[in-house]
C-alpha cells in the first residue's frame, strides 16, 4: 500500500482517548451508543456516559463497564504490540465501505451498527486495504477440496492486487490468508478477540506472517479481550462490511460463514458461493445459498471479479471447441445425422430417418460429399466422421 500509516492520523488525542473509552464500555454492536456519539461527538459523549447523563438505552448498553473501562491503559497496551486505534476522525478510517452499515441500520436491519473504532495491528492502511477487497470465508472443519479452493482463490486474488479479508479461523479462513500471502498480496484478519490475543493457537504463525508481510489484524475489542462465541458472530458483520463481496468456499447449513454471507446480503454487498459435491455436508450451506438465490455460483477468480463488478475487465472465457458440423444448416445436419458410418443407406431411408423430403435429401447428399461429410458407395450413402477443430 502506498500511503504511510504516519500520514493517516487526524483525530486529536482527546478524541482518540474518548473513543478508546467508548469502545471499552459497550459490547458491540452498540447502536444506541453509536447514535449518541454521532449526535454529541466522542469527547462529550464519553463525558456524559461516565456521568450516566445519557438516554436510558445508552445507559443500558454501557452500564456494565461504565466505571471500569480503562482507555489510557488500553492505548498503552496496544502500543506495546505495535497496534493502534483507528477512529472515524482518522484519514485511515474506511468510511466508504462502512457506509453500508449505516444505510442498512437506517433501513431497519438489526445488529449491523458500525464500529465506534477499530484496533489495528499491522502496517497497511486500513482504508486502502478495504477500498477494493474480497472476503473469502468458510468452514473450520474444511475438506481438502475446500482448503485447496480457498488457497487458490486467495492466491489468485492477491496476484491481481485484490486484498483478501477473512476471519483467521482454522480451515477455510486460514487457507485464504495463506493463499494471499503466497501470492504476495495484502490480507486482513478480522478477529473475535483482541489483536494481541493469540487465538486460535494453531494459527499463531499465520497471524504473525500476516503482520510481517504487510497485512493487518483488526478488532473492535480492547487489548487482552479474550475470544467468545458471540464475538465471532459480531465480528462477521465487519468482514462483510469492509469488503465489496463475500465468497463462501465451503459451509454447512449452520455455520459462521453462512452467517457472514447473510449479513453481506443485508448490507447490499455481493455474495458468492462455490459449489461442491451434492453428497458433501460441508457444501450444503453453499448449495442452500445458491438455491435460495442469496448467492451467485462461482467457480473461478475470473467469475468472482466479474460478479463483484468493479475490479476491471475480466478476460473472456475461452470459446468451446467447434465441431466440423456446426456450420451445416438444419436440414443438412439432420441428413448427416441420419447417415451411418459403416453401412450405406439409400436416399429414401435417409429421408425417412431425418424427416426431410426425399427430393431435398437427393440435393443435400452431393453437397455433403463435396464438403467431406458423406461418401457414396456401392451400398448407398455413408457418413464420414470428422474430428473437432482445435
């Protein structure tokens, strides 16, 4: 990415400190707190939340942690691991992708409120990474088929300079990240825990590689916040919102990946799914999305980029091999099909088999002979079989 992180700041220290406090006092998404901050600004909103001087719904969202949130400590802990708090007042804030959340919330969609800020660990500009990105998600208990496809898609997107976003989970998510790294591209992991929390343990080397190779770890949760099941579901809305489209590589009927796809659809984002074996429960969620017209079937990165629709012109698909008989007219084709390659047939037999008048058959047979499709022998007319043109 071309823009340095140092050039991305714009928020004042008081605004950043206030948003760090607000992120800590409410479990996201917190739509009423978000609205309250929008009305009064982060500094005033933080002061009023501390004093319990806010509407009942905001008090309810913040009651559990209003007096225990430690903003300064969170910022210090983040700095120790090279993380930073990116807020809407910063140039690095991905305002355009996240606008979909405000629009969906305004239209009555529940549980998709935008984040108050995002903790980011890594050297890539979050705004640039999210400008033209694709999410690749899927099952933790992935099959070899799913893992191989996720690797290929991640790698192919990366080689085309398309950032790959996913959730850093075992299985499909990890394969997508690894594929993007092998392609020399940017990949961003959205976490259901703090960016300094080593989870899942099996993916610690992968998480380190994402940071070292120019990607980022992103979370709404303050430093040292542990993972929790509900946090991964909440995290899914960010994967959907920060990207132009979501590809579900492999998913069961009930899965987090399918949840991400559903959220992406509610945000007006493009949803895609890879087909699998009809006998594979690991692809049942993908098939359900396609069957219910909630996802577009894709089988290649070209189709992914074409479906997303704003990443440039996609190379046209290769034309199928043409058959020598493709240029024959309808009646000539029927006459040709009525001939036998090893036994001769009289014009009357051909006419009856093809459903073409015998007078017309007598005219077409010599023409087929000239073009190398038929030959006349002692026992009648025979078909000449020709191989397809390459």
